C-alpha cells in the first residue's frame, strides 16, 4: 500500500492532535502545521510555520488529503493560496453555523446564520465554509456537535470527573432536562476514513450520535464511571449557567441521517466517556480548567 501523505493544521490540541495521531497509527505520513510552541506528537512531521505567514513552505509539497481545523475564512484562504497540490480537502466546521431560532433537528440544507450562543465562532465558521466552497467546490465539510474523548482539553467531562473525584454534589442547571448531542473523536476519524475511501458526492455532512442525552443523565454517567453516585443540587436561580456548568443553556439537535447511511454505529456514550476518564486520569494538567468550583463555593453554596 502506498503511504498516504496527510496534512493536519494544528496538531497540538484535542481535535487536530487526535486526528494526527490516528493517522500516524494507520501508517500514514502525517505532517502537522503549527508554530511549534507545544509538544509535538510522536511520529508526525512538523512544518513549523505561522498560518498567517506561510511563505513558500507548502508550495512544493503534495498531500493526498488536507484536514483543516481552522476557524476563519482568512485562515482557509491563506492555506489554500499557500498549498502546492492536494487531492482532498476536509474542513472541520461546527454545528455552531446553525441559527438557534430555526426548527430542529438541523439538516445540512438548513439556512446558516448567527447563533446567539456561539456568535462570532459560528459566523467565522460560516464564512470559512463559504470561501472554501467557492475556491474548492469538491472539498468536504463536517459539522459535529460536542466532540469528546481522549485529549479533550476543554473543561467539560473533566469538570464532572473532578466533582466526582472530590465527592462533591453536582450543581445542576434547573431540573437537568436540557439535552445534549455528542460525537466521540474516534468516530470523527472513522468518518474521515469513509470520506477518503468512498468519496461520496455529497460534500457537507452533519456528524454525531443519533441519540441525545439529558445533562442529568450525562452527569450521572460521568459519576458512575468514576465509581461514584451523583447527588444533585438544582440551580433555579437566575445566574449565568456558564459560570458553574460546562455547557451553554442551549439545546440543539443535528439530523445525522446521511452520516448514518454510511456509518450508523458509533461508540456508546458510556464507553466513550470511560475512554475520556482513563485519559484524563493520566493527563490532568493537559486540560484548560475553569473556575466553576470557585464560583459555586462563592455564590451557590
């Protein structure tokens, strides 16, 4: 088998790092593009450069696939202008491109627009998608919900694990009925494989688990994985949820019918969260922690 050449933008944090290591594990030649300010994964080839000042570092190279985790249209444009040649381009976008005032579940054809919870992050991704589609109509775009799993440096499941490990009651927004949709980072990589192997005609895919879960059940599951039973304190006060909880007060659902037509099976949430906990237990310093517990102690207890 000919070794495929992969370029991953970033490669030092959660999504891009996991993708890079996944393809190293498959025996591909993986290049990562970053400024070399963090530790690099084993087995990758570093292209040390600022994405905003790429110069001629890429112009003589060929990649079988470019996997871009960028945020803005300018980042996408600069990369496309700097690339020499490539076969496939996959952009990791976000569910944040869907406005919160339209009917759900969101299908790929749903009109994009500002989401009042994600604001600039979402509109930047919209503009990046539009520019990419204009410059490379054959590029693939993936729109995941909340990603989780090993290497997640965002303080989401890790926050709940910390509460469980400290035998703290969990301060739950309202009655805990708010539902969330997740997608394991390994499943994202499996879907990338599908795109590269099958080359479907459709270019934009929502990706995620079919089932949603209430925050109460999700927290209970995280506690159970740690070996604890969750006890809850319901927060009904008019306080900003993001001060003490790791998700916005926003429930949304993606229609992942098209993904399931090609890849229906996804990692069960309990199994995936167990992966997360095992990784976090060994890498607690690699998560960007927020002062949720401090806020709870000062304002809610």
